C-alpha cells in the first residue's frame, strides 16, 4: 500500500511522537537510565491552527482529530495509542490503565483540536503555542467516561517555541512537568493522571514568526556543496593515492 505524502508525514510524526512519549515516560520513571536524544535540524512543516494568529493565517490548513481503540479483558486494557491525522497530537495509554468493565470489550480514545482561547486565558507569562486538544476516553458500548488506573502520556506538537504543556482545570490551566524535543519535531511530552484538555504554551514575549538563523541556510546549502565536492574529487584523490609509490 502506498501512503500519500501528507498522510505518510502524519504517520511518521505520530510514530515519532509515540516513541518519544514512551521514551520520556520511561526516563522520568527511571526505566530508561539515560535521556534519549531524538532531534533534527530541518524545520517542521507549517502548523495547522484551529484559529491561527493573524500573522500565520495565510495558507493555514484546518487541524485534524484522531481516534484509537483500546482492547479490554478482565484484567484491564492492552497498551494503545491515538494520533491525530496530521500528527500534531498523540496519546499513549499504558497497559492496564483502563480497568475492565462488565459487558465492555474495548474503550475509545478521541482527540479533538480546539481553539484554546475558548477554554480560557493562558497562565500568566505564557501564550498558547498551538491548538488545545480535548482527550476523551470512554467505554465503547456505554459511552461512560473511563477512570484511569495509570497515567496517560500526551505528546503535543508546538507551533513556534513552546516550552510548557498545560492542562485545563476548568477555571485556569495547570502547567505539567514536560520533556521538550526541539529541532524538526517541536514536541512537548507529559504524563497526566486524567484525560481532559491540553495545550502547548510559550513565553508571552516570544513572537509567532521566528526568524530563521543564518547558520541554518549555511548548513543546508553547505552540506550538499561539500558532498558534491567530495564526490567530484574522490576519484582523483583515489587515483593519485594508487599512483603514489610505496615507501
């Protein structure tokens, strides 16, 4: 099966987010003894805003939601995850996080993008740096919300320079301890005891449009040029070494 490029990117971002969610959770719990580095230098694709800032409105595409299924048995749930179609949000459900329920064989995880401003203003000193995402976990047959036995791991892509992952408290937001992955990923990963509404946030003074550093252009123009020179001159260098008399 051939996956179209946009869908392939979303699958890739979802896989990367899931990997990082598990890795970050393991690092915080001590199961992973070292911090895992998973970074890049290429800029990420444009962020998809539910309600973009004025400076980023031209060309904005609507964000996508996502859904996943959690299998259940008498002991509880199997490990599962749900990723939005654009790869901007991923939820990892640990094994046995969802308790078994009579008459239920599965639970459903829904991830819905929202404009965070409709939930409430950001914490002091911060601005929202992307969409809010409503995460709901319900039993498939009854639709009853699940009471989790174990924390979820949430991975959100931030738009520009996100540093915090926040969860709605109904009246205000709580800042969660999060692991940040920059480079081409732009991800914030955090654990949470409950489902709910989550968003990425950045320092209030940080502009939405970030200037690309000069070294980025040098890097991406210089590497191909250097490779071209090496490939072009390599046969001559090898031939000269072969002609050199042995000492």
